C-alpha cells in the first residue's frame, strides 16, 4: 500500500512508531512538536513536495489552512490563525492541517481552508475530509495506549483529569474530552452550548446504545434544559461546578453534570455521567458492530 493510500489511523500509527523510535515511548516525549514533525517527515517521505512553512497568519474566520507554495517555489505551507492564543487549539489545528497534507493534498491541489467548526466536529457525516483530518490529529497527538494510561476506559474523569491530559498533549480541553468519549466504556456525554442552546453533543458508544444522545443537525435549535447547570451560571461563584440531577432534566434517568463556562470562547461545556447499571434497553455485545456503524451516521444528523 502506498503512503498516499493510508488511512488517517495508519498514518498516525506510522508517525507514532517513528517518534517512539526516535524519542522513546516514555511519557516525556509529549507534546508532539507538530511544526518540526511536519517539516522533517514530509521532507523525508516526499522530498519533491514537502511542507516548507509552518507559521501563524491573518486568517479571519478560519482556524487554519494548507496551501501550495506560489508558482516557482516548492512545497506546501501550513498556517494557523495568529489571533488564536490557546496553545492547545494551535497545536491541534497544525496537526489537523498536516493531516490534510498527508491525506488530501493530491485531491485538493489548491489547498484547504478550515474554520472552527471543521476542527471540533469529529462526526464522519459532517465533512469526510475534516473528519479524517481530525482522526489523524487525535491519534497523532493523543495515542490511545498512552491516553489510557492516564484515564482508563472504566474511569470517571472530571475536568481536572481531562485538563491534565489537555496540558500533557497540548490540545484543547474539548479535544481531550472527545478523545476520552471515543474509547470510554462508561455511559457519558459531552455537550457544547452557547446562549442556552446546544451547539453539538457527543455520546460515548455505550451511552448511545442506551438511547442517550442529542441530535442537533437539520433540526431547530435544541434548548439546554432550564434546570440544567449549563443554564444556571448565575448560581455559581466560579466558572465551573457540578450537580446531581434527578430523572427528567437532561434525560429520563438521573445523571451527574459537570459544567465549565468559558468566557474566552463564549461557550459552555457540560460533561454528563450516567449510571453504569446495566440498562434493559442496552443491546448485547453481538450487536455492537452494527451499533458502531450507526453511531457516526445518526449522531447530530
């Protein structure tokens, strides 16, 4: 299989293997220096068409972009919006754009521009190439085996534990939370809201199997439940808090809500933990493959 035909996961695994061989697989090799990796790896694998520039630039309305060098010059440039101040957002954006370089540059010779939505929407049904770039970035920056050593698949993390992972891998808190949601065996959900309306939500596979999900695409705005902590910031002294909800607030069953209000980014993050008690609605393990196939197709459609 040629390098160009590799999947996002295979590309990330290949580069992780190289980085482990160079730096060791110890915990001190993180965060990944995407700027250096993009230039070095592309120069070794594609010397006639490498990444030659990685830098900040004025990109109003966009998070990052990948562009071919001007006529007469060789290679590609990866750019991030220089107005962004969060190192985690910048690092994930750079990895996302490097993913576009490895996966999509031949099909998009004029380059690709990415807005904030492209970077945070990880559903395969959103935009296939953006999904693939995000899968590559998540696997490169947060290798699953290493992430699991920090938060196991049966653990019940709060924002402190997820924040530790975000700092370790130099990614945003949302990126770290989405990474955990992807593999946890617990029933949990991440909800991003603004002005008391849900922007998008992501369920763990086990939560999805028990019908705990929120669709947001192709439907009227979904309001945050009035009793949810995400709708009651005025009751908190700090920008975060947690509470236990009785059945009927978010879903027909009780749950714990951890909430973080971000004035800087003008949105609210809710992490919902549900009981791990086996639910009669949960499908058996034999049906897991079919459920996983439907998972990405149905969420947020």
